[in-house]
């Protein structure tokens, strides 16, 4: 199955992506994770990406599209994949249509006023990618799944998040219409707890 997981920053895409990819045995492709890995290694694309990501802006389409195109050409994507964080502009969605089909787009919906608190309280496992919220960690600082010390992403601060939400509204949300018109969009309520959201995704995927 070729799946696009769509949602605003903080909607819980990453959390659900780990679970969906495992259930359907498909590779989880997160453009955010790819950029962060490149930033860590200080590759040319990582150095460019950092200047945008630190400001809460999108990495330019051309570079982003190229990275995804190359990733989807790999052998492990031939039977399906889960895209998390791509496409993020209509131009990216149009480009994706030229090099791959998409079976379903899952829109994880969370009211915009809930997102700021979700993101600024987020802590992530750098090893297995699991996400947590400080509200539920009650002082624990390590990953419940693999024991790795949790970190806060550099772009998860209030200032950068405000810009990311603006960018989402302006540049990313028009994609909803784009996929609705193609008849591949399904919408799930992202406000429940992790298991509830996962169950409604599974139900709708059938
Ligand atoms: P979130 O969904 O919480 O914003 P991601 O890890 O998906 O987090 O993305 C982090 C940042 O990486 C984004 O704010 C953006 O700057 C950059 N990025 C990720 N995916 C894309 C994309 N498809 N196009 C442009 N920039 C992207
Ligand atoms: Zn972990």
C-alpha cells in the first residue's frame, strides 16, 4: 500500500507513522528525519536544510522532491511505503504524481489551537523515533521502548512553532483539497489518545 500521512506539525503523524509502517510492513519515510540525519552529518543538503528548518520554514521544493524521488526508487519501496511529512506543498504533491501513484492519503486532524502545546512539550527518541509529551512522562527522561535518552528537537520552540503553523496554513493545507479531488483522502480525528487514533486509521484503511 502506498500511503501519505498528512497533518499539521504536532498532529501526531510521526507517532502514528511508526505504528502504521510496522503493521503493514512498509518503509516509513519521513522527510523531517531525512533532513535531521543530513544536518547531523553536515552533508551539503543538511547544511542548506538547516537554514530553513531553524526558521520554521520549508526546505525548497526542488531539493525536497529530489530526495523523495531517489528514496522511492529503492527496492524496499516497490511494494508500498508510508510518506510522513511529504508532500507539504501543492507543487510537491504534483511532482509526486509524476513519479509514483498514491493509494490513500490519511489526514490526521487536530484543531490548530491545540498544536502549540503539543509541540513545545514534545520529546523524541533519537533512536527509534518514538514521541512523548512531558505531560505524560512524569519526569522520566528515557524512551520506554528502547531506553535511549529523549531529546527536544531544536525547532520545537514556541517561536519556530508559530512560524511552522503559519507555513502549514498557507502552503501545506491546500493539499487537502488537492487529494480530496483525487478521491484518495480519508480523515481521522487526531485528538484522542494514541491507540484510539491508530485504531481509527486501521479501520479506515480496512
Ligand atoms: P513536523 O511535522 O512536526 O513539523 P517534521 O519532522 O516533519 O516535523 O519536519 C521538520 C521540518 O523539516 C519542517 O518544519 C520543514 O522545515 C522541514 N521539512 C520536512 N518535510 C518537508 C517537506 N516535504 N518540504 C519542505 N520542508 C520539509
Ligand atoms: Zn526509543
